C-alpha cells in the first residue's frame, strides 16, 4: 500500500512539474498593431524582428532570460524610440512591456501564431 501511494504521488508530482514548464518565447507572434514579429535565438539573447508591415525586416528588440520571463530592450518602430523592456510568456500570450525611466510603462499583449 505504501509503495503504491508513493508511486501515485511520484506520477502526480511529475505531471505538476510538466504543467508548470515554461513556454518558449521563440516563434511568430501577432503584435498589438497586427504585424507579425518573429522571436528567435541570436547569440545568447533573443532577437525580435518584424516580418510584416511597413517596418518588415527591422529588428525591434533584444531580450535575455529563461523560463517565461525575459528582459532587454524594445523599440517602437513608428517613433524609432527604444525602451527598457520585458516579456512574459503565458501559453499563447506574450505580455510585452516597455518603460521610460522604469516609471512610465506601456504594456501590449501579443498572440502566438
């Protein structure tokens, strides 16, 4: 009985660890403005490059991190201004945040394609 209980607990714990495994940031994302952005490994970081729209081909960010949380810089291609940024992946959603002086921040949610 103790052995069966231990086996069941081990299986349940294994499933819980897999359920909390981080989602990858790499892939194609639909931005808040409707363009497609690709996030891919570039060196030890992840580069964010627009694939569609007026600024297609432009790298608009670089982030480092692991798991579901990333930090770096993100550029507003329309204003051509770069901000301290962060990204947080949750399932098929990527919450992107850009801040000026860590006080004035704007958040967008991108969707995985």
